[in-house]
C-alpha cells in the first residue's frame, strides 16, 4: 500500500542532470510505431518508458496476468533490478530508476551522483527494501519535487479553448494543438484538457496508432510558445502510470512497481530492442482501443 505521496512529476529537462546522469544519455521522443518513425529514434536505445491510462480493462488484465504467472511461472534473471512502488505519484521517477539501474554498465554518472549512490546502496536489497529506502532517500525526493515545481507547463495561449469549453477532456500537461501523429503530452500526471487539432499538419501517414511524447530536452524556450510554469497539487488524483521496458541478458522485461514482480516478454537484443519494446506498447494499446493517452520515450546515447 502506498503510504507516502510526492508531487506529480513532469519530465523537467534538468531532472536527469540533477540526479547526476552524464548528458551522454538522454530521453527522446518515440514519434510513432511504424518503421519510418522508429528510424527517427537515435540508436542505441537502452530503455523505453511507456505512459498509459490505468483503466478498468487494464486492471482486469493485470489481475489475470498476475494469477497466470503465479500459476505457470516465468524466468526472471537475478540481474534484473526491480523495486516496488510505495510512494504515490512516484511512478515516473521509479520508471527512470528502473531504466538507469538496468543499464548501469552503459550509463555515465557524475562523481557526486545521488542516483548512483542510491543504486550502489540498494543493489543488494529486495524490491520491498528498495521501495522503503526510496521513501527515506532525501536527495532523490528533493530532486523529484524540485523538478515537479519547475517542470509543470500549461498553455496560456489565447488561441486555445479554456478547460471548461473543451468537450474532450484528456490527461495531458501541455494544452497544445496536436496532429494525430504528434499527440503532444508531457510527462506530468495532472488532470487537464488536451486540445486536438482539427487539421493534420504531418505529411507522414501512420498505419498504426501513434505513440509520442514531448521531449525531456525542449529545443525552444517554453515561453516562446505560450507556456508558463505552475506548481501541481500534491493531492492531485491521476490515472496515468509509467512503466519501464528494458533488455536484461537477452530478455525484454516490463518493470512496474505496482506489480509484484517483473514481467518477462521474451527474447530481445540490443539491435532489436526498440522494435521489441514497441510490440509490448502495442499490446497495451490494443487492450484499450478507445483510449488515446499512450505516450513513450526512449533512453538513447546522445
């Protein structure tokens, strides 16, 4: 049971650096699931974070999946780093920890990295002990909440409808116009209205549902596109959730702190990991075909 609560988190572009991750690795958009869109993602890719809605359909599937695995068993390599989630609104940070922890041999850390110290201390622990340790690990909590305060964005553009005038409430944290291929969504988990553009601006035709996410490292100032910062409420009720997908020892694992154990999705490799991870993302989307709130980013070499 979650006994602690943090502020809902947006992926502030400084968050990785504040945790002591060298800029040789960064998160980038996954624009879509078609080959031509996946080709836009720099390689190598060592992790994918998926943001998805927690719906009744998903919760039913999660219960059935857990019972099936407990009955049939699965192989989970001892080298998989997995932790439980006991802190509300911490799924984004825990997803990032899962992504980095399972790629420690590739990631470059700064000398005083708070995340590296957390990982070094927690590697020998159980998933439950790691969760308890995070509850008391002030360096990551402070960085998380500082990032949450600094990274929240909301459009102030007068050309966009107000929340009360929108007929299609969604869960996004930038109320921006978006084409079907670029459903802009930041990493925040605060309820607000998502404004869809009536006109498609992209010339790329998708043959499968798009998966996209706002960059962690914006290339233009937010103020130049009518965005301003606001602090989220710690009591904000959210129904979006992050998981991490990683390749450990030639198997693709889904890491979700709400689940009792990692989920083994079968064989993968460094060369095929992104495509394999996208296949897992597609399954999430297929279970909720009426949902649009699916977004993904990839951890890549800069």
